[in-house]
C-alpha cells in the first residue's frame, strides 16, 4: 500500500501552489512598508516579520501535507480491506472503482476490474494502520522549503540595498517576475497558453495581496 516509487513527491501543481502561497505572504509584508517614512529599523522589522511568517506557515503547510498523505493512505487501506471483505466479485469491483478517479473508473470493464481484484487478493496482508513513509517526510520538507525559500528573492533587495525606495522597486520587479514564471509553469502543466496564464497569475497575485492587506493580513 505504499506510494509508487515513480510518483513525484511534489507534482507541478503542488509546487506552483506552494510558491504562490509564499510569494503572497511575503508581499503582504513588503507592501505594508511606507517608503516615505521607512528607516532601517522599519525595514529590519518588516524582514523579520516576513521571514518569521513564512517560516511558521512553511511548518504548518508541511504538517498539513503529512496529514493529507496519511488520509490518502487511510483511504487506500480502507479500499483494500473492502475488496478483501467483499462477498462477491461485483461488490469488490465497486469498491475498486470507488477508490479511483471517476474518469478512470468509467472506462474500466469488468474483466479489468476483476484482474485488479485478483492482484489485490494476491498481495500480502495489509498493515494494521496507515503509516507515513520516507517519501512523505521528504515531500513535507519540500513543501516547507518552497514556502520559506520563496521569501528570499523578494526580500533580498531590502537586505543589500541601503535605500528603501529603490529596494521596493527591485523587490516588486522580482515578485512580478516570479508570479509570471509561476503562471507560465502552471499553464504548461494544465495545457493552457503559458504566456496568458503567466499574466493572469501576476494579476491574481496582486489582487490576492491587496485583498489580504485590506482584510488586515
């Protein structure tokens, strides 16, 4: 009942989502900085807040990822037990189909479902409960890194530039470039026009940041 070795630990959609989340979080901090009044102490406070917030949310997101992995394994284990407990092949076929994505289940014929049932019956006994494995912990660490490290490109100008005004302009340029690159990657993954999705991601990111700041985030 383990995750297949060929499956990516974090699929492209997950990676795009985590980077977008990290960018929005850090932009809510840099966007709240008043250029006209900001001094070095204000910039330092903003950087500490941005890094600390993304550190905390990286940890939280990693924990949520592990919970999701555990829930998925629990569903797989429940489906496997349902197949074993089925009193007739048709009941087992239904349990197998229910565990699959609807589109995939709709194209499988009874002989194919029966082949899956027989293979499941030939497996060794299922574990007593769902457990996390090495790939799950690695994926959680990847989630943490994506959320946390996405802070740095936007924050670096404030670390190396002495004036808050130019640093803000450079930081905003980096943020727009990252949002666009994230959108392009999302467009390629979903089969949509990458350039248009990239531009849409920039607009979406700016809108989400504005909404977050307006709501006091």
